């Protein structure tokens, strides 16, 4: 099943009424030479921004294995679409829709193939190389017929539980209230650039932000259409500084950012920025909230109750 890490609703404003498609710059690898190149092609929203079975829950039933995509992500995207609709009309969401938009922003950083595969690797290392405390808890609970290691117990009881726990950990982090409150507590604004000919682009890593929202100059941005940029500011001073920027400079810096952060795909209404995509795609790091060590991963898991030692 296609699991969309870039929701179809999000890409809609870049789609042309004439052919029902948008321009995608897709990074591909020549199977013979292993040389990477960028393909430029008009594609429909159902043809991009997905990976087959990305969020599949192994070890579950045929009816429930795609629940993360169909139910969880479906709910995230449905409410976010309503919030984005308000933003496109210059209305800043409040209440439930403000929370929904914040959750969508957080989900965009965590639902990508790179992040999901990293979650799975972190979880695998967590079980194969548990820290002393986790191993001690297992040793204390271990029965005579249990394997001597935690990894052995997991493989014996349910070898697919590691991957399933990684997916559930990701969905838990997408609902982490501490981060959601930071997003919701920011000053939200939409910059309308429709008077200029140049258009915003987007990509598979479209959120631009400072390295951490707690900084005095903390801010974040997301293109929500070819002519509108959603912004969030952590204080009035940085808000005033950014609002004074020339609009043309804002468009250039935003496009440079989303192109640089793009790993598999960059999107646009046309191929105007093709030279810049060829020069800059994949050259910029993107902010990742993923724990970088097994110890950090364990703290996250324990805080969300995603794993339990017998």
C-alpha cells in the first residue's frame, strides 16, 4: 500500500488546473553506473511522496497492518487540511485546528522514510545492545526457560515486535505535547507573495527552522502554496526582523532551503528553478527531532511507554 509521507492534500496548491499535475524534481540513481541524477517530470499527487508499506505494522492482521497510514495519518492530515484552508485565506487557526496544524508540522519531520528507517535502526540497536539498566531489569525478571539476552527473548517471543515498536514510537512522538506547545505558542503569520511572479517551491523535507525552537531567534516556516509561506516566531523581535525582509529575498532563501533539504523530491509549479535544484538539492541539513543515541532513544521510549521489559 502507498504510505504518503508527503500528503496529497499538502501538494494540491502546486497542481495545475490544466493537466492535474505538478513538476517534480526526483533524485534517481543510474542502476548501471550508480551515478545520481535528477529527473524532471510532471506527475500527479498519487504518483509521488510515498513509499510502499512505510508504516506497516508487522505481526498484525491484514485488516489492521495499515492502520497507521489509514487511521492515524489520515486523521492528522484531514484536520491539517482544514487548518491549511484557513491559513490560505489569511485566518490563523485557533483551538482544535491550531493543535491539529502543530501536530501536522511535527509529523512532517518524523514521518519521512529517512526518519522511519532511522527509528527502526535505533530500536534494533536498543534491543540488541541494551544498556546496563535495561539488561539488569531483564535479568531480574528472567525465568529459567528464557534466553540469556533481551535480544534473544524478543526474537523468541515476537521477532516482529522491534519494527512494530519503532513505528509506534514515531506516532507517539508526533503527539508529544511539549513540542506541540512550542509550535502552538509561537506567533503565527502567513506571508502572501502573490504580487510577485516568482513562486515558492516545496520538497520532501519542507519545514525550515532554526536548530531548536527554544532559541531567542527561534522561528520556523513552511510553504503552503506557491504564493504563501506560513511562518512561526518565538518572539516579537525575530518576527519584526523577518517581516522587514524584501519579498524577493524571502522567496529565494525559502526555495534555496527547501531545495537543499530535499532528499528524494522537490516540487514546483514549473521548471523555472531547475538550475538551482541541480546545484543545491540535498546539500543542506534538515532539523531532526530523532534521538541520536540508544540512550536517548530509551529515555523517549520509557517516557511514552512504548516498550516494556518482562
